[in-house]
C-alpha cells in the first residue's frame, strides 16, 4: 500500500502548483482548464489511502456521485435547488449541461469534511452538524472563485443565500448516509485534503 505520507505530500504539491499556476497570468487559463484533473486526482488519492477495502465504500462514492449529479441537474434545469446558475467551460466534459467531475466533488467534500469533524468531536450528532457546516463553509469560499474561473455563473452575478441552504441540506443528507454505513476511518489523508482545499480557496479569494 502506498504510504499515506506520500499521498499527503502529493495533495499539497498538486494544490500548491495549482495555486501558483492560477495566480500567474501567463498560465492561468491552462491551469483553470486542468481543474477537472486536480479533482480526479484527489478522488483517486482518497481511494488509494483507504485502509478498509470495503465494497460499500465504493458504493457510497458511486451513490454520492449520482446524488451530486442529480441535485446539480435539478439546479441548473429548474432552479429549484441552489438557485439560477449555469456551468462554464473550465470543469471539463459535460453531460446534460453538468461537468462529470462535479459528482466527484460531492463525494470528496463529504468524506474529507467528515474526517475533520471526527477529529473535533466523537459525538455522532455533533459530527453531522460540524461536517455539514464545514461543507457549507468550503462552498462559501469556492463560490466567488468559481465565478471568476468560469466554473459556473449565477444569474445577475449574485450568489443567493438559498444556495448555501441547499448545500447544507444535500451535505447533511450525504453525511448521514456516510455515518449510517459506518464508513469513516481515521485517515490523515482525508484531513489533509480538506485543509488543503480550504487553504487553496482562501488564497485564491484574496489573491485572484
């Protein structure tokens, strides 16, 4: 099995390179178009870092992808979830107007936020609350960057509060499913991923 320290280092290196690449005007467009690769790599690392090779873990990843894709489809085609928005061109291949990697993002954020929450508390109810709030906090950081990066755009350029409410509800649903199936395991790679993503978007919010 690949040592977790190597996987942690790989996460930090890729996000650091991505940060520099996006901040440099000469390479910005190239690195923005490679965002799907960074998400896909993070997804692979999460799978490689797993200690328990349980089938239901992979079933959860597939289910979270489907849930993520479904809620995004409802969002962009009806506006009933999140609000009125549409995807741009920098998240890679789309199906029905939705980037295929967006479902991976829901799984990644769910698992990595749960890792941090389990560090903070061992009470299951608090873990659900903390993990959900962490997911919403990360989305709060992602949204301004996403609009500047042609990931997605909001009608009139205004991010609705309703978006965060929906993010919280979907996040809570996924966190409950993750907890009910007892899939959490103590894994520093998951912690590293969430912290690195959080820092990544903080830097871009202040510099991009």
